[in-house]
C-alpha cells in the first residue's frame, strides 16, 4: 500500500505550524483585486486588508486545474497516493477544479467535498493527516473525515453585511438576511447546513451575539475539537477561547485560534468571529 499524502486549499484556515507538523500541502485560493489576481498564500494579512480597503471589495476564485495538477504531480512522483479536501461546493468551484485535475492521475488521487468552510474543513483535514501518517487505509480515512464533518457545528457572527452583499457568494442567503438586518438593526448569526451558509439567528447587540456563539458551542460538549476563527479581533477570540475551555472542560492549549483567510474575510469583513466545535464520538 502506497503512503497517502493530504492536500487541501487555503480555505481550511489551518495555522502554519499545523500544516508543517502534519505535512499537509496547500493549494491557494485566488484573491482578485480589480484586474489583478494574487495567490492567497502570497498575501500576508496586513496586505490583504490594505487591498480590501483600497478596492472597496475583493473577490475570490477557485484554484486553477493546473495548480491542483502541479500539487498532485509532486506528491505522486514521490510515490504517494493523494487525498484532497476542498471547501464546500455549495459556495465555490474549488471541488470541480480539484476533481478535474485528479482525472489525469488514474486513481492515484481522490477528492473529497468537505461541505465545510474554514475549520469545519480544517478539522477534517487534521484527522485525515494524522491517520495517513499512521498508515491508515484510504477508505478508513475518508470515513473518519466524514464522521468529523457530521459532528461539527459552527456559528459565525458578522459585524457588517456590506461585504457579504458585495461578494455574491451567498446570493441565496442574502434576501432573508438583508430584510431582517435592515428592518430591525440586528446582528446576524450564520451557520453551515449541508455545506451551505444559513441564517442561524439574530442578536440585538454584538455582545449578545458572542454569548449565543458561546452557548451553541457549550451545548455540544464534551468536545473532540474546538477552534475560534476571526477577522482582526484577536483579543476577542482569545477571550472566547478562554471562556469556552473553562465552560466545556476542553484543554485550553488545544483550542485552535486562527484568523480567517481570504475566502471568508472577503465576504465577512472585519469583526467576524465564529466557534467551530466537534462533538466527541458516542
């Protein structure tokens, strides 16, 4: 049985130290600013936000088929099979690009639609990489990742809807969200259902929304994994991690705190925060 290596896209929002430790290869999403395109992995966070401020809005695009082929080829040439995880196909064409590229490799590459965004996919990738390193079979890895997805829950809070309106990625979601937010001046909470962003609820203040996020995560305890994702509010994310660790009994040092990448930041803007929780298996 050949070794299995894991590939994902930068939408997983995994910290660099996790990627390095687990030898996970990353194919970057593409950030489009006017008539210029940048690989997400080439932009540090400050440069990204400067581009967003200068342009008023940014768009993201899936990696090209060629980018995936290059990533696969390198690993296959080293004698590996490849398992690739992609952000949800409900909001991106990334899965399609990855699948098209895999067709060239005659069964050596399998592609999984994570039906996730950010750490909802990231936690699947982590489990897959750990199992692959231990020599697990491909089918067992895919099944374990699917089980993680089914036990995952995320609640995001947006400080503003402006970037979500401009981005166009959540076109089916926006009419309902816009009506509520404009009419009642409420803060919007979102979740993922079957890979698609859905309205989870509303709150009358940002602080109340943070409590809702906290309560949703606590409800799922005991937890197997816990992550806090945010845009430009590290202090708030740290406090939420502290609170959730204390309330759930989850080890504080095991909480992943990461700033959201371009895929979510383009559409959520500054001040977005979310908790990604994975229930322990029965």
